[in-house]
């Protein structure tokens, strides 16, 4: 049995697959180092095969020449990376909150290289990042991210260029929202740790012979572990809200 495929259909699948795989390399939870590259490639190919029949051949911005096809491949890769960055920016708030807790709790001293995220991070930063990835898969939040990616082909067809003005505005707004969300997540614990430092400072003024510096580390570790564990209870709701925000930002960047 012989199967015949038109050249235009094959090119549409390849162009859609390039955008999708570039997105999966950047956007969480698929960008995490624990997910093998073969899984990302297989997933991008499967989604591309599902999306391609709904893309008319007229979506090709260039002719079927080699030069035009290579240019379209580069354009789709750039679009996938740009859209993935918007999603990664939204979920970076969780890891940033962990970084703030490590900084004010004294855990930043024990930071080490994390081979999964390819960054230097301390305990709470790594814990919050891993929990966010787990919650995205456990709550089917990854399906929202993939659904938003599929809908970008309607908002930004193959062959269309990304609006840099809109993208810059969304990236700037996303960066601001990331810092605000990180402060909202870690803010209560930061206030508690700050008050603990103030109390130790006052204790040093009252009893100069008391080594408050030696008491500070175990006290702040105890407070961080106690209140940081309570903060984890709100993490599922936070991750769900970030998933919705990332999808709306993703669709906004594709317009």
C-alpha cells in the first residue's frame, strides 16, 4: 500500500512542529530537565499532526522553495521561543518566591548547582520549583498550557510575524507581575523573618553579652521551616491561577 503526502501538508506539519518544540523547550513544565528530549520531540510531533489538518496550505508565508521554507522554519522557532518565554515568566514567580525565602531565611549560603534547572539554587527555591512542576501535571494545568499553544495557531497563523510592540508590552507587564506575585507568595514569611531580625537586634541592645548572631541562624531556620511549610498549602491555588494567567498572556502575545 502506497501513501502519498502533498509537499505543502508535510511542510505545514514541520513548521507547526518547530513552533511547538521550541515552545516546549522554554515553557514549563515541559522545560524541566527531568523530561527527556525524546518525549518533547514526540509530543511536539503528535500535537503538530493534530493541528496541521486545521491549517490551510495558504498559511505558508513563503513559496515552496528551499530558501522560503528555511526562513519560515526560523520564524516559527523564534515565535515558539518568544511565546514560551511569556509562559516561563509567569511561572517564574514561584521560584522567585523560593529565592526570597532562601535569601531572608539564611538558606542562600547552602545553595548548590541544580542539574535539572541548570541554575544555582538553594533548598526552598528548588522545592517550590519541583512542587510547581508536580502540581501542573497533577492538576492537568499542563493541558491548559498546551491548549493555549494550539490556539496560538488561530491567533498567529503560520507565515504571520509576531507583533513586537504587543510582545514587548506583555513581556514588561509579565516581568512586573512576576515580582509582585513572588512578593505575595513569600511576603508574609519575609515579614516574620524581618521582625525576628528586629527582635534579635533589640535583644542585643538589652543584653550585649548575649551572642544574638549565634541565636539568629537556628531561630530563622525554625521560623522558615515552620511558616514555609504552611505557605505550601496555598501553592496549588497559586499554580492554578498562574496557569490561567499564562494562557491569557500566551494568547495575547500571539495577537
